[in-house]
């Protein structure tokens, strides 16, 4: 029983170590896909007028404004960013989507 436990423990530790190594390795994106703007917030310029990012935080508003972004399109279904962007001069457009029930005609934005 002890041998099985030790083997399992060694296997688990090696998996965790490998996961940690993979997490530290930065994946380079193809330059034609998007240009990095700020990797710390996962923000990329897709076209001269279109950016994508991870969920914005209060600390990201200054960067967003400095890029001249006037509208944020939020795909979040259960959470609103209205309070975050209120007073920043940036509009928010919500396009809620459900990945489990994706239908083209249901993917409409709400003003």
C-alpha cells in the first residue's frame, strides 16, 4: 500500500511541476493575429480600430482611454461593467452570449 501511495504522490508532484513550468512559458502569438498592447491585461490590437482584452479592471481605464477607445463590447452574460465605465466617457455595449446554447439569431447586442 505504501509503494502505491508513494508512486501516486511522485506522479502527482511531477504533474504539478510540469504544469508550473508550462504556465511560466509565454506563448507567442502570430504577428498577423494581433499586436500586443499590454500583456498584463491581455490587451491586443486586432486592427487599427479594434482591440480585445481580458476583463477590464478599474486600473485599466486610463490605458483604455489613452488608446482612444470609445466603446467597450462586453460578452459577459451574468455581470455588468456599467459601474466600472460610468464617468469614464466610455460607452458599454453588452452582447450576452451563452456558449452552451449558441444560436446565430440569439447573438444580438442589447443597447
